[in-house]
């Protein structure tokens, strides 16, 4: 599977699905264990190959067992014992590399397992913290949920969900963290009765915080311009306690489809505007131009901030896809600028760590709009959203950046712009 993912540049989930179909005899425990090996292998693809002196999938897995899972060389040797379902025994060279291979002299793109061409951009954001940040991006992501305050408070949720042993998330006031099993998998929450009842949503703490930092307030007219499946739409409805007017749309009607059921389940209220397929796709928001208090732009992006969840995505990322996302971001920001009323705000969010998609996108809008927009200071954005978060984010030129090492969340960027006139 690792070879398939690398050579055909396939998403890991697709490769795993195909393997599952071709190996129907494999039980669910084996499937989970295999998926976990594949994901961990992808997390440490470069560093594991470096210590083993080879780039083969076998070398990556052996190196990963040491680097990611912390297994000692004799333990790894005992797993590679040539038994019926076990891999071939370790060669003398493999044993030597396992014992002596080191990352001491490895360049940051190897030690931090990231594509080399994005390093200068990441260095620009993280400076001297580059390596700890890359390492944190290589760890497994936690499983976070957002308690639906439209139905209950966090204390009630703690007792209703006691069987899942949840803990409070460090920053988000409605967040709970569900412990993962040994293989890094969490419980199947979507079949839990409390989930079906709409008592919570599965949402990374960073995404919860980005919603809070939008500063949305009851009574406002809010457009969720890139609503996708509605993660933030639901969060906005909960934040405003269903006392605002929320309009959600997305350029891709297929991505919007799940939102109706999610709204129903959670009791969240929002107006969904679905663009119609067709050659001249009509803009579904023209009636709102110049009237909206707050436009949330949860922009399409490279998703570099979510590499903990999608370690295969980092090896698929290419400069061309970054360029494409950057042009989409400009387009969507320009649309947001038309919607917002004088004194109203655009809140720009990405799950990217790359300044090209973050500060540069905001700077681009400011330049195109002349004096019409001004950046709201990040201190103000934090004070209105979640004041306790301030020491855990990086302030950037135009906004703020959350990251796995500093905030313990996926890497989210947030900036707010106010329309002056
Ligand atoms: C990061 S995802 C949104 C995730 C969603 N807000 C959530 O919290 O679940 C970005 C979305 O932007 C949409 N998109 C891309 N270009 C767009 C445009 N010009 N106008 C509106 N939506 C756009 C994509 O279809 C995608 O669903």
C-alpha cells in the first residue's frame, strides 16, 4: 500500500479501501492495525528512510517502528521473524541501521518529514521553532468533539458521555477530547446515540476556536461563504444561540449536501443557498450585497495544517496546487468584500500554515480594495473570541496562526478585516 500511495500518488484512504476489498478475509482489528501502520509510515516517510539508508516501503516501516512507535531494535527484530504472517527477518544491514541510524545530521525536511519546497514558507512562520512544529505535525491528531450548546452544556455532556472517558479540551469552551486506542483510532462516534441526537459534533479544537474567533454575535446577519459540509455553520448557529440570521453556501453543491441533515440533527438554524448546476451558475447571494454584518470565509486551501490527520497529503502537495488555491482564495475574498456592509467584517480562515495562503491572501485583498478595508488587530480578535488563547497563538502580520506544537490543534489561520466605508 505504501508503494501504491507513493507511486500513483493516491490518497491513503483509497488505497486502504482497495486493499480491504481485495482482502475480505481480514477482520476489523487487522484492518485497523494495518491502516495505522500505513498512516504512521506516511508520517515518518522521509526520516525513517533516512535512518534506514533506503526508501523502500519495508525500510520506511522498520524505521517508523523505531522513530514513531519507539520500539527497541530487538523488539522490531522479533516482529520480523519470518513466521507465517510475519515479514522476512531483518538483514544484517537493516539491523545495523536500526541500531546506529540517526537523524543528527539530517536536514530539516528529512528530520521534520515535510516536502522540501514548502520549508522556506514554513520557516517564515515558525522561525527557530520549525523542527518542533514539523515534529508536532507528524504526530497523531486527537479526536475532539464540540458539545452542542443548543442542547446541553459541557458538564452535562461530560456525564452523558462518561463511557467515552472524555476530557476537557485545553482552549475551546465547548470542546471535549476523546481518548484514542493503541492503534490511534477512536470510537465510532457517528453511531453513538448521543451523536445521533445531535448532542455533539466531531470537530477539531482548532476549527472550534476559528469559529469563536469569528466574533459572531446574536442578532447579526452572517454569511458562511465556503460552508462545505457545514462544520462552522453549525458552530456559528450554536455561538449565536440561533439568534442570528445565518446564510450558508458553497461553490460546490455536492459539498453542501450533508448540511441539511446536520442542521436537523443539531437543531441549528441556517438558510442554505445551493448554487444550481448549469453553464451560467447564478450567484445565489446578490440580494445580500453590501448588507452583511460578518462574512466567514473558511477558504479552500492546501490543508497543510491538517497533516496530522492526512499525512499522505503532504507528499501529494505540489506548487501547482498551492497556486490554484491562492487564486481561489483571492476570488472568494473578493466576493466576500462585496457582501459586507460598511462597518461589517470579513473573517478569513484557512487550515493552512503557508503564508502565501494566509497573510499574503489578506494583503492581496487590502491592496485590491484600496482604503475600503482595514485589518482588525489580532489582539482584538482574540479578546472578543477566546481571550485565554492569546499566549498559545503566533501573531502574524495580518492575523494569527494556531499550530500543533503551540496550540495543540490543527494549524488554523484567522484574520479579520473591517469595511471602513
Ligand atoms: C475548507 S472547506 C470548508 C469547510 C467548512 N466550512 C467546514 O467547516 O466544514 C472550503 C470550501 O470552499 C469551497 N469553495 C471553493 N471556492 C469557492 C468559492 N469561490 N465560493 C464559495 N465556496 C468555495 C469548497 O467547495 C469547499 O467546500
